[in-house]
C-alpha cells in the first residue's frame, strides 16, 4: 500500500515537474503559469449499483476538467483500482497539452472509476457505467466535456455512456447528443479506424523519429509493455514496418523470444486467454523485474504510469522510448535516460493518435457524416507528421529534449488564447 500511495502521488508530481521545466525554458507569463498550474473543476461522485446477487455496492467515480481555453474538455475514462483524484488531475493536465499540441479545439479532462473491472460481470459493468454517467449528469456534454476510452474501457462502455446520456434528453433531440462521447462502436456513431488510431500514431511517430535520426525501423528489436488496445496495435504496425518484437510484459507476466514474437499470433493467443500474454507457447517466461533491461532498440511502454523510473532507467538498452501510455516515465527516470542519450517520444505526442481520431469522430457525428477508413488513416497520418515536425523544430530552436519541446508547443497555443481574450471579468 505504501509504495502504491507513493506511485500515485508521483504522477501528479511528474506532470507538474514537466510543466515547470517547459514554463521556465519558454519564460511563460507568470499569470498564465498560475492559471495552468490548477485544474478548473474536480468532480467526485459516489453512486450505488445493484449487483447480480441483489446486493448494492457504492462506487466512486471522478472527472477532472483541467483547462478549456481551447475548447470543450476532452479525455478518457479509466476503470482501475488506482484511479483517484490525483491520478485524474495528472491525466487531465496531460490531455490539455496533448490536445493543444495536436492542434485540436479541445481542452483537457480525464476521469474514471476506482474499481477492478475483472471482478464484475458484463451486466454489472453495464449498470456501473450507466449509473456513473447518470451521476455525472450535465458535467459532461458534447460541447462541454467529451469522454472517451482509456485503460480498461472500450467501445461497448462508450456505447452505454452515449445511450444513458441520450436517453435523458427528449426523444426528439436524442440523436443530437451522440457525440457526448467518442470511441463508440462503429454501429453507434463510432469512427472507422478509431480502434487502431493510438497504436498507429505511436508507430507513425517512430517512423518520423527514424527519419529524423537517419535510421530505419527495419530489423529493429522492440519490447512492449501492455498488450491492450495501444500495445497490440502498435506491435502489429511496427512489425509491418520490419520491427522484431522480442518481449512483451502485461499484468499476467513477461514473455521473451530473441528470435521474435509474432504480434498477430500473440494477439490471437491473448484473445483466447482472458487478454493475458502469460503462457504463450512460442516464447519463454522472463523475470518481470528485468523487463526494461532487455536488449532492444525500441521500447514501447503502453500500460500504466511511472513504469520507467529511478530504479530501472539505468538498465535500459533501447535507443528510443515511444510513450504509448500516459506518464510512463518519471522525471527521475528521464534524467537518467537523458544522460544515456536515449530519445523519448513524449506521451503527449506519441499517443495523440487516439484523441486526434476522437476529434474526427466528434466531427463526423456533429456533421451527420460517415467517414471511410482510408480517409481517417490519411488525415491522422498527416496530423501526426505535422506535430512531430513542430516538436523537433522546437527542440532544435530551444536546444531541449522532445518532451520539453512538445510542452513549449502546447503551452504556447494556450498562451496565445489567454493573451488575446484576457481573463474574465
Ligand atoms: N484516453 C486517450 C488518451 O489518453 C484518448 C482520449 C480521447 O480520445 O479523448 O489520449
């Protein structure tokens, strides 16, 4: 419990330290610094849900809205035992930077429910989700705050949120509210390609990184932490680029094969195995505590925060870390990696493919359109390339690392909005 507490506190500390470093470097206006250091709204709800056995359980849900200078709050909902107010704050702040850097008309929000979804049946999860949505009430809305999937939430959960929210509106107006949430199943207004977008974006930043560093992804060994939506799509796309996946770690175990683990075969295996990689027959079991020290060129953390830290950063062999997860590297870990000359493609750039396509889904719903997969991937690819270039240009201009450069880009856009509009009244 003590280490868990420490781990949770430091996600918020990480995002704050990253912000301060960038604010110093860019000499950010002190009033704007004050505004951005705080979260606008913090909503905590406790709500009762009837379990399958007839008993009632009380759940705690969160939604933090950091800043809306650029538009409605946007960001995912996660279902995980570690979710709490500080986590939600940290993740909401990261969303503000991510949306700004990607050039989207959104601010940042994040939330979730503190629970282990594996402990509940599908019908219990449906009631939990619907009752949470009801408890949030008009604290979310298509022009106010738009949730999406995150850790342990998926298109089915988004469909329940949309349906619950829409069912509280007049039947005549119902269909106007489908874009209260993104990441819905395609049959319910979801976007073709939203499912693979984050993983695709991770690999697109790696492609850009390889070009920038005058190298190629072909034949490069890589390791992936987390084989959920982000990890498995990133692994498949990187394998298609010629990368060789040598190890995967998830909550069930760590597997290793120096000759390569086929990303598609592993996915098929996990689908038969409750989502877990443990026991995959074409790889051997590996000591989990040594995972980040495995010999490879590319490391993709795509699970939870604070995984690369002071205790393991020194052992890392990879030349580049592509942050599929939010906040996977602590400032202490990052300082060690910087000394070793390891590039970090920061989360707010690397995993922005998800929220970029959420924006496309929102536009699709607002305009009553149905977009095609090819268009989605093409538009996403262009946006990722533009963001990457902005970040590397800024890094060169300020002579700083990619994370600080990404922050400077993101904060500058918000600074302009405040300078133009002023602070009410
Ligand atoms: N949860 C994802 C993220 O952290 C997606 C958010 C969204 O699509 O709004 O970026």
